[in-house]
C-alpha cells in the first residue's frame, strides 16, 4: 500500500512539473535576477513569453509600403479615449496578463498632466505620475533602471527610460490625462515593451510594498549593471603581429564550455587608429559553424574609429582594449579568428576565458553579423503620407538590418553611420517583425528613441543597455554610432525574425550604414 501511495505521489509530481502546475512565480524579484544572470541569455526563455511594443507611432501607418506607411506624426497617438470619474484618459497600453512591462521609454516638450497605471482591472491606479515623466513616479530608482535622457529637463523638454520590470497577473492599462487643451497640442512620445506569458503562469502584481521589500535587491541590481563582472581566468591566449591580409586563430576544444570573457588588445603604436577597428575582422565558429562575422569596432558597439564604450556586455577602453562579456556556449569546439584587412601590420593579443556550460534543449549559439551599405537614400521626413511610395525613387525606404530564419532570441544591434548631410539623419522608425507577421511587433517613433534617448541628440552617452559611442558634429554630419542590447526586452522568435529602420531625415540625402545585429539561436 505504501509503495502504491509513493508511486502515486511521484506520478502526480511528475505530471505537475511536466504540465506547468509547479512552475515558479514570475515577479519583480525573479526578473531582476534574470537581468543580472548573464548566462540566462544563452538559453531559450523558460517560461516562454512573447515580446510586444505599444507606441505613439503614426496610426496612418497600416500596410507595408502603401500610402501612410512612412507617416511621421509619431506623437499623441493612443489606443482609445476613455471617461473615468469625469476625467478624459487616453489609453497608452491595454494588455492581458500574466505579463510584465520590461521597458518604458517616453519624452515630450511639456510635462504637465497625469499618467496612471491600472493593474488587474482595479478601478484605482496603483501608480499615479504627476506628469509625462517617469522620474516623478516615486519609484526611487537609480539611472541604470530609470535613465534620464541626455537633454532631460524636469520642467520641460526631454524624457527617460524605465527598466524596472512591472509585473501584472491579470491585466495592465496605462493612461495619460492631458493637463489642459493647450497641452494636447504639444507632442508626447512613448514606447512600452512588455512580455506576455502563457495563461498557466502565476505572476505577482507590482505594488509599492513589494518595491520597499525589494530595496536591497534593486540597489544591488543597480550597482551590478554599472559594474559588470569579468572575473574569469584566462584559459587560452595568443599574441601576434598580423601583416596585411594575414589572420590568426585560437582553437578551443573543451566540451560543454562557454566563452565568458573575450579580450582583444591592439597596440597604440598601430597607425591609422580610425581605420584599425573597422579593418580588423572577427570571425567565430562554434562546433564547425561560423556564427560571428564583424569588424572589431562594430562587434563591440563602437563603429568606425574604435570609440570607447562602457555597457553591460561590452567595453572598449582607450581605443586599445576590447572586452566582450557575451556568453558564447559550444558543445565540442570553438575557433576564434582575427583577420587584418588594413594595409599595414597590426600587433594584437587575444585572450579567452571559458567556463563550464551545461548544454540542454534550451541552449543556444551566439550570433553577430555586420551588414554594410554605402550611399543609402535618406528621404526627407515630410514625404506625402497620402502617396503610395511603391515605385517612387524619392520615397523613403525600410533599410533591413537582418533577416533570420530559425528559432532564437534577438538581443540588440549597433548602428554606425557616416552622414553625408549637414542635418539630422535619424527621423525614421525601428520596426521588428516576428515569425512572418505582416505588421511589426515593434513600431517605433524615431531612430534615437530606439536607443533610449530623444530629440535628435548628437552627444556621447554611456548606460548599461544603450550607448552613443560616437558623434562627430552637432549637426550630426560625419560619423555617428548608437548601440542597444536587450535582456528582459529581448525578442524570442520561433521561425523567423527581421529588423528594419525607416530612412527619414530632416533634409534628404545619403548615408553610409554599418549595422551589427546580435542574437542567439538554437542549432
């Protein structure tokens, strides 16, 4: 009898685990841990989720490459308008749970008004913000989790980006109430990225009591994001002088490992530092398949010239020492190659630190690829929205960064441009398509908005997840580089993924583009 009872208990436990009845609860604490656990990015998400974005994109954009597709009034656009206790509230987000807001970007010219976060169909807002400004939400966060944009003015222009995950069990609605009729005429822009989990997943809805209880966890996350660890011992290295067209290779043949540290140093004695980082190319193969092909500067997020970067996954200091903390697992072997495409010799050293990695059904290979194109048409922002762009040589275009087939997770990109105009080149919207959808899961509001800033800034900034590493001139002419990596806001895909950027500018002209995309993929 005891044996039968024991077997029944074991069978019940096995059924529960298999069918999701004993799964961990999704809450703010778990997501903060996921944000800090760098190895987790190399495994397909469990529990699974979809990643969507709501934004203030111009609602005239409905069908790809038809009239209205490149309409540029990406402000004061909402899902609908509601009356609530005598107030007129404009709905920015309306999503079923379980889910979590994982990134909230916004900006404006004038901040007066009221933003409200309603959770789980509650009649009263749990978060009330006295203005179009998340720094006024009373969350008490540091600049890694709530980052003010470079031009932020608490009394006027500018915005911020929130990365603290806000979890909801059943539902989340966010609304905006304009202060008065005059404020309705001022532009307000927003992007909200959110996860949606399967219905059987339990979730703990955000509360300020929870926020107080997690203060140490939040403070720890803030500190870790600004000070990423690279404390892995060097397990393999090579130093060499590479002549033009010459390459070197480092072979790793330990089973079930992951590269946790990739460090490359190039001597300052090398000539032409500007070209150096573009013309030394990185190739990496895992288990016999090449998955990384990038110039070193683009791989690390600097673009042309090797400008410094300080971010969660990547560092480049003094145009000399590159450190990558991307987790790159492999089952049997890895080969790292460096090719010198400069017309002069290059002295360099390559060091790698590996650690054990359990390869399972969720494990993924790291990928990075740079696409380059010169003389790309960048149309003026005021292109007639009523005109069909098809067949019009002067019409805007969607420039494609990448088109991926297979199962994986998109984790970010670097955009390096050489702007041949004397004015801002980045009015276009980012568009991310998942699994062949006709309308993108993400439809942005402007190039710089995707990279967590606003109002066409031409300044250097460094944050854990988004950076501007090069900005030659205030007009934006010359070289410019933006980069953004994604953790909680990473986009899973089952069959395919593609990423486009609209080419719109203040004045029409041409740009040269180098776009590097980062993703993980199942074999």
